[in-house]
């Protein structure tokens, strides 16, 4: 290829107007910026001089694209011209499109869509011509992401794209984020003396880009990003010439649409997770090398590798820094841009940008999409991909031999589920497991039956989180399956949750022990391994699992896992994977982000369930009957015998009020009531407290902790104050848990908020094995704005168990009076609950009539058979 000039002769600002062309750009509303407004790059000589036009997306005309391309120097060998391309975005929405050559730049501001439906908008034809011209090479790091955003927002088909990340750090299915170089790092190595770093403005990179008036700093950053993309793209012409070109015109349209949708889902979740937050810490200590060790005190808000942070000092000074890779546990090492002053007090540490890969969603965006869209991975060879993502029929396999399941004491629905999991006839299976129906027991039985057969099978059992995977492992051991190993992330395990693995300590492998032969030895001859979904992307695990040939993959709590997190797993183990089982409950928690972004879906939103487990062993009969009727269409049967008393108590905190705190809510009166109820009656019981909001959870935990400390000081209890941290949960963290006594704090008194989400409330109300105590403003849920929620229906159906908040319920030594069941009169529910169908007046009677009709039909059928009149 020919040479590119770094300082071409400056062309006129706009091309001469053509007869059929509109007015020049500056008369059409664009802002023409003079040369020199791009940020200065330390160490670069000469400094770049870039003319820039800033305009709205709908204002882009042929005049603008021609003006830009007039400065793009054509390669003498093949006539190709190069343009740097970059985008800025919030979640799945574009905010700014940047196109640059060596001396000119177009900044295209994208208005926020009028609605939150995120439908594809009409494309700009002038921009479409530039993006769709394969003779114009568009270069940029992570260009696959930009191309998909342009497609999902406007339907632009990018052709002639060069993803510089893929050029200089080729993606493979075993790639890790630590092996890739960013755009500014590449530029520094190519153009700056001794690789002097080109630093990003951290405040600008973490700012919002959609629906706001962009600042001068943001516009300057946009110019810099696009210009650097151009310069890196033209630096090594031979390397770029041999690169695989990104061409969306060659991708199957159905596949492209699906990939764009899953990419949008990933970005939506990342955007929600990548919020600024304050990290809780106990100490900050200066090291000999000038860096600082920060000891985290709260797992949920701990620092992570590559996080961008701000140290806020008591003096008012703020110092930026970055978390470096260090040892696992509570201590993280931070490198600050400037050292802390002597004897200063670090008042707060804020994470302003989360760094590094934090799960399979990042893997999908950064690796899998590159391979597919560069035509280096054929999805038709990936097992189950077509069924899950392209609406293709599942190919049926050969019939399987029958398994003897008599030793496992399974009910009829569990037998169906286990048989389906083991059957090769339908290799992809969905099991619907409502609360307490023994889905883990069914998984255990299937694994035990399979590994005892003559055929060689290697099972991997996985969940979205380490905590859920641990629960599965503990249950496996309790059920008699002991010959397994569980791989746990060091970041989760070391110094944070080691005590939770006491029961299975001899089965634990830490993720740092997964290197090569050591991991192979630790697994030994076992054919069952458990790990989180993210661990399946660990290159060390990939190597071992490919050699061991994973044949069966069981994904538990699958209704909480976004579809976008699945393709890479299927691709990684495509050579050996024979059977795939999803177990979950689409009536409980949806994948994180689903409420805000409907594109975030689980497999249960795409495919029908094969089997539903219909016998629940957890809840008392009265609560089980309510949940069955109002959530599971009367399909759930309770195994427990009816009790003489109602197991639900409703405590009316009529004078409690919700108070806004950050993004959540608290209710101090309810918090006090919950603590008093626990201390008076349930402190020595197996209890859990559940509340919708993190702020209320912390409020209750703090008060309960102080109350227990006070009682211990008076020698009135031996309870450990750490109970407050272990037993108080939010709805989003409690699925999969259960306890004898559940105390729910509803919090809301003015607006139900997401309590209208029946899936969330279903989780909160179905954890109890013996007693359920609801602390709430009962009037708000009986007749107020909360009446259409699932909790509102419970309040109306069990109004006779309502108790006022007085000395009888909160006084010293008081006991909750659980009403006799015969005193309760169910009240018919009415109306439509937050978009979910709710039983209309007389629904209970209609259900009874349906049941009676079914029974009569069965009797008639039996009578016909006895008379020889049955159908042949």
C-alpha cells in the first residue's frame, strides 16, 4: 500500500456547492470549529490541527461527507481511503458519532429517541452512503461494538470496517481482557516517545452522552477519539491490509438482527451496573512503592481490578487513581495520579468507572461478536444456537435407554423432569421449578443416575453467581452425591465467604488453582464439576474441560440469566456438548435489567417448558394455596398437611411512611417494628428478613446489630451481632434461600413502585417454611395504590390475620397471635394487578367449579370404561 501523509495540504472548509445540493453546512445549522480545538497531546510534535463540524444526525448531508472525504488521502496501490470511526453511547443508545481524517472531523450528535421503546430509527442516507462504502475503510478499536450500535439504532450496514482491537489483539474463544491493548495504548506505542502514555480525561469518559447538551470537553474528547482511531489505522499499512474486513452485508440478516439485539441487552445491563458508587473501606495504607493498599469492608461495594476511582479527602481535595491487579481478598492496591498529602484523612472513595471484564456479558461483546461478525465462527456449528436464537426447530436425537429412578424417592413430576434431562431424544430441556418443588433434588437425581451408567458422561453444573452455585453444591452433598468439585472465584472466596463453604471445604478448588496440571489433579477422576457461569470462560478451565470433553451442561436459576450470556458457553464446548438443561422459574426474578430493557431476556422467554415440577415442599398449606392460585394458575400442590392455625401474620404499621434515600426508600417505623418482632420472638429461630430496597436492608441490619449488642451487654442473649448481616436480605439476593420464619418489610406507603412486579413479590412471599410475617401499611395494600400488587391480594384474602402495631405485638415478651385457620374468610380479589391478570370477583368460586367439572369428567370416563364404552 502507498504512504499516508500525516499533514496533507489543507483543503477549503466546504466543497464548492453543486446545483442540486442544499446550502453549505454552516448555513444549515452546523457549528464550524476552527483548527486547534482538539486537545493537546503531550510529547507529540507537531501537534495535530483538525477542523471540525458539529451537527445533528438529521442535518448530515452529502456536502458534509464530501467535505470530510476530500481530506482522506487515497492509497496509491488500491485507491482505498481511510476514516477513523468512533461512537459515544449510554447503554444501547448512541449519543455521538465521530468520523475523522488526519485534518478534519465530523461530530454527529444523536438526539435521544422520543420513547423508551428503543425502536430502530430511519437512517440518514448521506451517512449511510459513507458507512456502506467498502472502498472507504473505517478504522477504530472495538469497532464491532460501534458497528452494531449503528445498526441497532439506525439500521446502518457497515462495510469496509477494520476493528483495530481484533487486528492487534486477535480475539479467540480463549481470549482474556488482559491480553488486549486499548486505543490510546496503541497510539502511545506508535507515535509518542518511549511509549509516553496518552491519558483519558476520566471525568469525561464517565459522563452521560444521551439526552444532554454536550460540553466542550466532551466534544474535544470525541475529536481526539476519532482522530486517534484514524492515526492508529494508517500506521502499519501492511498489517491493516492483511486484516479481516468487517462487512455486515455478508452476514445473514436474521443472525445480524439477533446479534444486535443481544448486544443491546449486554450494553443495557453494563450501563446499569457501571454506575458510580462509594466503596466501603476500613483503612488506606501507603506502600513502599508509592501505591496505596485499601482494605475493603463491604463485599457488595468492594474495589475491582482496573476500576477508576476518586479519593475524596477531608480537606476537600479529590485525587484520581486506578485499581491495579493484586492479591485476592479484602485488600486492593490503588495507584493514584498524585501522592496523598501527609497526615490527610481519606473521607470517601468513589468508583467512577468500573474496569475489566466482570462476566460472560463482556466476553460476548468483546470476543464472540468479533468472531461471528468477522466470519471466523460459524454459528451453524454451535450446538443449540439455532434453537435458542434463530427460532429453529430442535433436531431430535435417538431414543435413550430407560434409567432406574426408584431409589431416588421422586414424585411424578420430578420423574418426568429427570427423564427429560437424561433423554437424548430431546437434547435441549427446560425444567420449570417453582419455589420449594425440589428442583435441586431433581438435578441431583439426574446426575447420580447418569454418572452411575456405563456410558461416560462429564457434567458441569453452573449458576449465574458463586452463591447460587454453592447452594447447589451443598444440596448435592446432602442428597448423597459427594464425588464432585466446586470451583470458586478467589475474589468471592478469599477473606469474604470462606466460612460459607465449611460443609464442602474438601470439595473446593479456588480459581487461582486452575492452572494446568494442578487443576487436572484436583479434579482427578471426578465427572461432576460445579462453577459459576463466568468461570466457564476462564482460559484454564476451558483447556481442562475441552480435554475432559464436557458432555452435559446443567444451568440452574436459568430464568435469571440473560440470553446474551449463553452463546460463548455453547461455542466453547461445541465439540463435545451433547445435552443442555435449563432449570429455573419464569415466575420469579427475571434477568437483571429486564424491567428497564425488555431486550434483556432469559431462555424461558424464548422457549416453552418441557416439565413443570408441581409439588411444593416448603411453604405451609395456606400460603402455598394462595401462591398456587395467584401465581401458578392452581397448578401447584402442597405436600405439607394443613395446620390448625394460619401461618401468616400481617402487622399494620399505619403511621409508617416511605422516605426517599438515594435511588431507594426506607421506612424507619417499619424497621423498628421488624427489629422488635425479631428480638421478642424469633431471635433464636431460623429467620430471614426480606425487604425490597438496599437502603432499608442496611437500615434494619444496623438497628438489629445494635439491639443484639445491647442485649449481649445485658446478658440477655448469646446471639451473635453478625446475624444482622447474614439474615437481612433484599428481594434481589434472596432467591434460592429459605428459612423457618420470614419477616417482610414492604416499605412503600405512597406508591408501590416495583412491588407491583409480581415476580419480585413472589420471591419475597415464598421463602417461609413455617411462618410469614409481613410488616406494612396494611391500608395502603388493602384499599390504596398497592391493592393491585400480589401483596395487596394477600392482604385482602387474609384480612383476619391483621394485627395493629401496639404493645401486644411489640411490647416486652410479646408474641404474635397466629389466627386459627377456621376464623379466616378468603376475600375475592378484583381488578388488574400491574399488568398481570388478577382473578376477577368470584374467581375462587369459578376455580372450584372448574375443579368440580374436571372431577365429574373423570368419573364419567371411569364409568364409560367400566361399561366398555371407552375410546379405543
